[in-house]
C-alpha cells in the first residue's frame, strides 16, 4: 500500500515539474519585457537562481523554521506523558526509523502540524488548545495523521512546491510593477522586433498575470490531496478512523483564531489555520483556493470506511463520498486485500484495542458514567455523571437513544 | 563492425537491475526483522513495568493479594518464555495473553479503591501500562504490515525470479489462540 502512495508521489513530482515550468515561463516573460527575445534565456536563468536561493535558504534554515515560527517548545516524556506515549505508539505503528521529536505550542486554537524533511529529522507539534480539547483516541487520530505526513514525506514536497509558488509570485509581482511604472522598455523592444515583439509582449503580460494564479491553484490542489492521503495513512496506523473524525469535528467547531495565520505554513497543519471563521462554515469550507479539503468532507470519508481501516478502504470511501478517485493508479493489490481479510478474520489487530476500549468503558460506567450506543448512526455516546440520564438524543444524528 | 559495447551495456543494465531488486528484497526483509524486534522491545517494557505496578497497588488493594500474586507469576512465566528464545511460539503468546488479561483485571479491581485511584503514582502507571498494551498491539500491526509488503514483493514478477533465497514469512496471528483461553473480564 505504500507503493500506491509512492506512486502518487510521482504524480506529485509532475505537479512540481509543472510549477517549475511556470516559473521558467515567468522568468522568460520578465526577460522578454526587459530585453526582448534575447532576454528570455537570461530571465529563465534568473528565475531558477532565485528559486534555488529561496529553496536552499529554506532547507539550510532547516526543519526548525516552522517550529521557531510557531514558538513551539520541545517536551519530554515527563512533561506530557499521554502526548508522548501517543506519538511513540503511532511511530511504532508507522514503523518510523526513529520517534519524532515532540513539541507543544502555547496557543488556545486547537491545531497540530508535522515537520522534517525526512523521517529521521521529523517533529510533531500540537497546540495546548488541542491537548485541552481532545480525549486520548482523538489525540491519537490527530497524531496518526501527522505521522502519516511524515511517513509519506509530505513536508519536503510541500516546502519545495511552496518555495516555487513564492518565487513565481515574487517574479510576477516584479513584472507587474515593471509593466505599471515603465511600459517604456516594452515599447522599445516591440519597436525593435516588429510584430513578433508585440506578440511576445502580449504573451509575456498574460503569463505574468496568470502564472502566479495557476501556481497557487496547483499548490493548493497538491496540498489538499496530501491532506486526504495523510488521513488515509492516519486511519490505517491507528486502525480507528472514528478517532480522527471526531477530532476533526471538535477542532473545526472551534472559532478561536490562531496566532500563526500565514498561508505559507498553512499546509503543515491538520486543519487550515487561515480564516478559522470561514473554515468553521463547514459545508463549503473548501474551494480551489484552500490548502485543506473541507472538514465535513474529510469526516464523511472517514466515517464511510465501513469498519475498514486500510488505505484501500479509505480510497473506496473517498470515491463513494466525492464521486472521484484519490489515487488513479490503484493496482489490483491482491496481497493487501488478502491481508486485510486475514487481519479482520483473525481479529488479532483489533482485539487488544477493543479490549482496552471495553475496559475503559467499564471503568467509566463504574464511575457513574452512562454509555449508550446510538442505534441509528452507530455512535457510542459517553455521558459524564451530571449528564447521565439527561441527554436522550444522539448528539450526532439526533435520533433518540435507547437504554 | 557492430560495436561490442552494446551487448556489454545491456548485460551491465541487467546486472544493475538484478542488484536493485535484490537490495529491495533485503531492505524489505530487514523491515520484517525490525518489526519483530520492536514487539520484543515492547513486551520487555511491559515486563519491566509490572513490578512497579504491583508495588504501587499492594498497599491499597488489601483484598486482591491473590490476584497480585497471579500477576507476578504470570510475569515470571512470560519473562521465562521470552528468554527461552521461543519468541512467537505459542508459549510466548499464551503467557503474554494471560498477563494482559490479568492486568486488565487489576485495573478493574482498582475501581473499588478510591484512595488508589486518586494516587498520582497509580494514574501515571496506568497510563504507562495502557500505552504499553497499545504499543504491543501497534508493533504487531506494523510487523504484519511489513510481512505483507515483504511477501508481496517476494512473490511478484519479476522479483520472484531472484527471490529464491527469500523465504515466505507468516503473519502473526497468535492473538486468536490466546483470546480463547483468556479469562473474561466482566464488570
């Protein structure tokens, strides 16, 4: 199944290549504006050098840029044992070579992100708002999603693509300013080159205006796709899609504005930190200009996995919900299908987890909690003592609760 | 005359291709081995935590001396089974399964002791032990994932042409056998 996600990386590589072409085109247009046809090659060179400088400084500053930008504090096991344990559990499930470093961000807005160019240098950061809001299963879902980003090596991809979008935007901006303030060089070059020069000038202007928009659209599409795939990986690692689904619902129900709202860092987070108000307006929480798919859609996909937890189950649920396909190259992976069936039949994977859950429910019941299963949507409702016997309708689907 | 280097180049490409496939298989097999040792690490962690748990609850759980004795004995058996090099054998599976069942019993019994439940030491131990149970489950899961992709890689064409030295590995399904003989925890 990692082969499938890797094959999607090839697709992602195409996207990045497309962006590089856009960058080259912008460079060429800029060059053409200043120096006619001869300037185009120089323009391309300048664009690539600019991208290289931006990229190397981003990489050289290392993986800690995001951590520093968000003022994250590294923690040890003793500082927050539950968070630490959950991260370690999920890195075991993902078979990471090394447990990622763990960070906490002092921020009431619930969110989390992963960073690190490769799994050896990875880090997971969560906000204090998130820690205060989620139970252990939900936290595990969020961490599993972040570990999914690490395992799928999304950070390097997103950083590379993000830097390219930045370079395109920068050059486009320079070009538009030049257009605005000095049409002189343009008219001079068109005079020199005749009608061909005029065509080049028009094309250049179009490229300079449109390329940044296209680059951004490609970037956002890439980011949304990687987000879905991280959900799929997270569901698989935790074998509990419901945990992530509940966490996403809780997080998106919040309207606390996040401190770090830059669009550059946005794809790193589990839910978009940009415009939390718009985000919370679920239903149409996502557009072509979003770094993240709508939470509502992500939750629906996770809840449509019909008891499965594999990537194959996720893909099926995804096409069921959206009517599209997430990975176009889903091979008939007989090994995976057989494994999923064997695992389910033997029950060896879910048995300990189910047992742990049953034990914890038993503990709650004896502590005065009321635990009810909704007959309609299948949700398990856990009511603390003050609410036991008071809540009579399922909070999710509003159906009356039995028992 | 036809240049000699063309067949030589083809041969070299074939050799490089074979080496890549072979190394891929070795890498995949190593992932299986790592997965296996990760299970051992987590079982060891469980064994190390149990004496602390027994010490922490002994003073409070005055009526459960028998249960605690059982836990200590089950731990001893599990450690013995693990050190006997019979890892993966049904002996280890049975010993660990029994130990897991007894541990849940201890935590359920702890409900009757409010002082114990309020002690931070016990709460911390509870988190550590339940995390250990999770880790064991996830380590098994990761092991099976590694086994699955190793077997697929080994059997698929053209890898199977040079996978002669790579044996098939079975999934870890001990839990099913263990589950049956486990004492049911009812509250």
